[in-house]
C-alpha cells in the first residue's frame, strides 16, 4: 500500500507541475472515493493548494455532510458547501417544458452529476484549478458513472484502483495518521442521486465485481474460466458484457494515474 500511495502522490505532483495549474479542486460527496482523492491531493500538493466543494441536493444525507466537514477539519483544505437543489429544480421545470413531459428518473440523477461537473469547471476557469475526477476502476469498467458529470476533470487519480483496493488503501492511510473519518470507510457506497440509492442496487457486491474484473482484465481469463472459479455464470456474463458495452464512456474519461 505504501508503494501505491507514494506512486500516486508523486505522479499527481508531477502532473500538476507539468501542466502549470495553480491549485486543484474536486467535489466531495461524503463517499470514500472523493475522500481518498482529497487526502491524496493534500499529501501530494499541500492542503493550502486543495479546494473541495460539497454540492448538496435534497438527496444528500446528514452523514455525508458531517463526513465532508470532518475531512476538511482533519486535513485542513479549503472547503465550501454549495446548495445546488434550486438549480436542479429549475432544470427540472425547464426540461419538463422542453421535453413535453416529466424527465425520467435517470435524467434527473445524471443532471445532478453534470451540474456538479459544470460548477467544478467554472472554478477551474476562474482560478486556474485542475479539476480532479474521483472515479475508480470498478466504476469505469462497468460504466457506473455519468459522462460530463463525475467523469468531468483533467485527471482521475484513483482510476487504476478497484474499489476493494481503495478500501484497503484507506485503512492503510489511516494507520499512518488519521486523515479519513471511520464513517466514510464503513458506510455503504452510494452516489446519493436519489433517495435510498446504494451502489449495490446497480452492481454486484464489490468483492465479487472486483474479483471478476481482476481475472478478466488483469489475468486475461475467459468467461468460462472465471465462472469455473465458483462465480455465478449470469453475473460473470453481465460484468464482461458491461465492460464491452461501456467502452465509449472510458474513451471519454480523464487521464488516469497508473499503478
């Protein structure tokens, strides 16, 4: 874990300097991925060069808000809470008129992510900040992300890490010094784009998903070989099919730091 962390901080520092950015900005969700990116950025660049925005909606839980606030306290980065719910409501009204009907649930979910991406890019343009996208390898592989939303940014620092690895890396980082609230590691992952939403409503459990992805992408095993390891055939087929189907999203994602 130490080698991975050191590699990511060094690469982030080099990328930041090479491209002449003044500072970095990212969106805090109250989830583990954005929390990890914020801590990584502080370790690599210094907290004084890191800016984080909590862009809340009616779906943002009190837990997410408290986690984000605690992260800022522990790490000392610049932190703002922005209420984007009025913007989302105005967009819903506009789209209802433009579409001639009420927008579908998926439209409104993705619109929240895209509004956040738009605001982050405004900060980038205004202050010459590098926007850090907070996606991971599990999400990128399965397309569990929003184009021009949470994929928005100039660099994806943890994009080569499976979600399971991020949990492990988070625990290791906290052993060095307390940087992550325990709640952000122990809570069930959620994008909080609708009430009660959980990642595992749309994906297999990360322990299963990541094992299948690792065998398929890293070990180059065939679908039948993976299923023979004891994994459900339907699940294996879905993961591999989803990976192929979502190639168009991966081609439009920011550059990823490799480990």
